[in-house]
């Protein structure tokens, strides 16, 4: 039996993805907290031992470290009902996880972080100039999700998978960044279905 430690920051949606899958699967683990606002993932010790990329989450399995939330999600869920067995269905799960990292998280999560954690008044010039574009691109990603979820109960089809976990993490707190989710009925119905899954836990818990 492996020993699992989650190196994390509780308010991070990327870290929440891993707490959520481990709650669904009943996996026991230890939590190690870092204050990212104080640069605690940028120390020489963290960079040398935990993640040379200076970010959390990092899943530690015994003495091995796995950064990147979606890689860790895949590792934890492999062999469970949260990843389909059929080849095309598995690739469809990955499709949404790559979408999350390229189109959704850099916009929806970044806007939330800048607005709710850093504070609009503390943004540097580049961040202030970039904010409207990030908001527009965040809405574009939410539009893509709304389009899919108007057709299927979950992102990769009829069952709840790690694609849903990856995208639920920052979508359900997007309003904290100022995104208006009331305009997305299919996303709201999907979020309620996700929150109703067995073993669901809330972010920050
Ligand atoms: N692609 C990475 C992104 C990780 C990431 O951006 N982590 C943020 C918190 S959500 C972080 O560690 N920020 C602290 C920093 O960059 O110093 C993942 O999905 O795990």
C-alpha cells in the first residue's frame, strides 16, 4: 500500500481536483500546506525536492513526486469507474482535460485568482491590461462547455468522469472572479449533478 501526500493550497481548484477524486475513491492521504501568496512553492528546497516548476498541486506517492493536477487525476483514477475503458471514450476524457488546461484554467482560474485573492488594485500593469481578454476567453470556454452539456449529462458523455472533476474545480467558483454563471443553464444543471455524486466534498474543506 503506497503512502500518499498531497502538497497543496486549499483554495486552489487544481488541488481540489485531487481531494475530490480521493474522496470519491476513499483514498487516505496526508495534506501538506503551502501559502502560494507568500511564495512558499518557490523556495530552493521546494524546487529541488518537490516540483522544479514551482507549483502545486504535487502528488507524492511514497518517495516519488507527480506535479500537474490532471496527470495526478489520471494516476489516481486509473482502473476506476471515473475513467472509461473504451478507447475512444478514454480519449474524449483527455480531450476535455486538455481543453481545461489550455482554454479554461488559464482564464477562469486566473481571473478568480487575480480578482478574489490578489485584488484588482494590486494587479501589475500587464495583469490589468490582460484582465479583459482573460474574462472574454473565460466566457468563451464556458460557452463551449454549455454547448456540450446541453447535449450530454456529463462532458465526456453519459457518465461522470475525471473530465468533469477537472472542469468542475474552477467552474463552480467562477463567480468569485466575477463570471456570471446565471446565463448557463446546462452548466448549472451539470454542477448540481456533479455535487450530487457519491463522496463529493467541497473546495477548501
Ligand atoms: N498546470 C498546473 C498548474 C498549477 C498551478 O498553476 N498552481 C498554482 C496554484 S493553482 C500555483 O502553484 N501557484 C503558485 C506559483 O505559481 O508560485 C496544474 O494543473 O497542476
